[in-house]
C-alpha cells in the first residue's frame, strides 16, 4: 500500500505528536512536579531560616541585657536580714502558687556556713509538692533542698505533712 505525500506528512505529524505526548506525560511532567516540590521546600526552609535568625537576634539581645544586669547587680554587702526577707518572700510566694498549706518557716542559724538555711513545714499532697519544687527550680535565687521528710497516714485523705530544710544562696 502506497501513501501519498499528504498522507505521509499526516502520519509523520501523528507519530511526532504521539512521541512528544509520551515524552511530556512520562518524563517532563514528573520532573516539573519534583522541581515544584523542591521550590516549595526551599521557600519553607528560607522562611524557617529567617524566623530562626530573628529568634537568634532576640536571644542575643536578651543575653546582652542579662550581662548588663549582672554587671549592675546588687553588691554582696547586703544585710543578712534583707536577704532573709527576700528568701522568705520567695518561699511564701512559691508555697501559695503551688497551693501547699504553709504551717511554719523558721531560719536555722549556723555559724561559718555559707547560705541561709530555713526549715519549712507544710501540708498538701504529692502533686502540690511537685508543683512547689518545679516553681522553686524556676526562681531567680539558688535555693537548694537539703532534706525532705514526707509523712502521712495510710488509707486516709488527710493531707501529707511535709518537712523541708532549704538552703538559699544569695
């Protein structure tokens, strides 16, 4: 069977279109989709980078302010009574935030020891004690828990009696 020039041209164009369609559909489109995904990832990562850089600048500014505050801190020659009052205030606020019932706080005087010692007696449950210790950990002062004694009666809903000895380093 012999085709005319016109028919040969139409068949050639149809084959070229079919080859281009296969090339476009199976090779070109997946690559463009991959390129689009990579572009979106680059945009997201550059946005994350800008956010991280701005957070870093904020942290550096805060660190600089903290350094300035440390240089202008109170002198170490603060009277022991004002330091004791500051520690008592922090302990009382921490106790009320944690919802422990404060029974008593009394200072323990030890000669030659660094830091202020206090004995605290409170009532509450384990959750309130954990909350107290968590809040105390986040306080600006360094307050260490020297001893902890928790007593309670088995099977009753009476609050636990919590005795603590704390040392504050100011």
